[in-house]
C-alpha cells in the first residue's frame, strides 16, 4: 500500500511540474513570424528588422513567412486559428486589423479576443505621395485638383480596410473631396503602380515610400502625423498645410494566438524589447522612417484596445465598406 501511495504522489508531482518545465524548454524548434502582406511593405519591414535579433535571443531561428491577401486578413486568420504554442506568431498591422473588426463584413475571427499582445514593434508616420505627372506640389494643390475632378483622381492602398485605405477615406472626409479607391494585395504592388503612373496617389507608410523617392517618379506632399517625421524633417505635415484634425500614424505589433502560455509571451516580449534597445535596430527602423517601440505585453494589449476604438470611429465617420 505504501509503495502504491509513493507512486501516486510521484505522479502528482510530475503533473504539477510538467507545465513549468515545458515552458522553460520553449522554443525547441524555429518560430514562424507570419506577415499578412507581400514582401516590400511596412509590415514586412518591421518583421525583418526584429526577426534575426529575436532569434538570437531565443536560441532558435525566427522565420518570416508572408501570407498575403484580403487586406492582411488571410495571414491574420491563419495565426488566430493556429495552436497557441508560441511557434506561430503574427506581425500585425494593428490599425488594419482594428479597422476590419469594425467593418460590417467582419473577418472570420474576433480581433479583440483572438490574440494576446506580445510587443509593439515599430510606429511610423505615413505620407501623401503622388506620381510626378500629377500637377500638385503641395496638399492644397492636390485638394483643389481633386475637387476639380470629383471621383477621377485615383488613390491606391494595400487593400480594402487597411490603414492606407482608411487614411484615404479620412482624407476625403476632412477635405470634402471624392477620390477613386484602387485596392491592391499589399503596399508593394500599390507603390509599383504609383511609380508606373497607373494610379495618381497613395497615402502610404514611409518604409514603403522612402526607397522610391530617388527614382524621381513620385513626389511627397506631406506627412500624416501631428509632428514632422524625424526621417523627413523638411516635409511639412498635412495639419501645417491647412488640413485640420488630420493625424494618422501606423503601428505594428507582434501578436500570439490567445491561450499562448504567459511564460512564452513574456519571453518573446523580453526578446523584442532587448532588440529594440539595440542601436542597430533603432538605426534600421529610422532608415525606414520608423521608430523601434517594443513594449510589455500589458502595454501592447492596451494599444490594441485603443486602436480598435479609434479606427472604429473612423469607419463610422467615413461609412467605409
């Protein structure tokens, strides 16, 4: 009887300790960081800035995997429905996912509950850019041109319901203009058509625009944030150019499926914060027009809630579908 009791007690102890031991052993294989847009956009840039350094911290490779489509929702839904074991993560465009959550045609998951925040990654302003053939050298000239030809000036975006799309919708609301929206499967394809003159303008993130400025095929007219961008100190904001109450920035965050063990989330967040403190990461982000802004899981979750509330209001004001 005593021997059976000892065996039962040993089994109970092993059961109690299995969870912590398993968490300590993570990761035992490479981690996938899913980017829900094609290569070349701001989300992809944010992922690649952090992936190598996060992998060094974890002692396992962090592989960036692009799963594009539906304005970022194919990749996001894939991660939302993945096993919450820390091996499949999302580098999410927070604004885009929050916007989709507010749309009448909602994605196949609940953004507010499907993920747990790991860490913010980068924050960046956007800029209004036009093809150089467009006869506008500043925001007021662009507004006048749009009003002279209602519904004919085209603006591209990374897809329906993305931050780029909603930035364009908000622009129309506050300026009283009417533009023609042309959605793409990501920032990269939209920029390609802007360079080629197939579309007239975009309101796009600086990482997607800055590498193309030297081409001479696009012209930046203004940044969307309340303050000028560090990377473009000579480019005035839209507010400086008379567009009142227009302030838009984009934020990117590392997210994990809901139910991921807190110890795993904390370890991932610690790695992101350590990477963000590195001068090389800060410089890489700044080169793209972004700021490295890693945060704790609690702070990340707070930002997610704020973005859901904010972009829900923008959707309501614009009546976007």
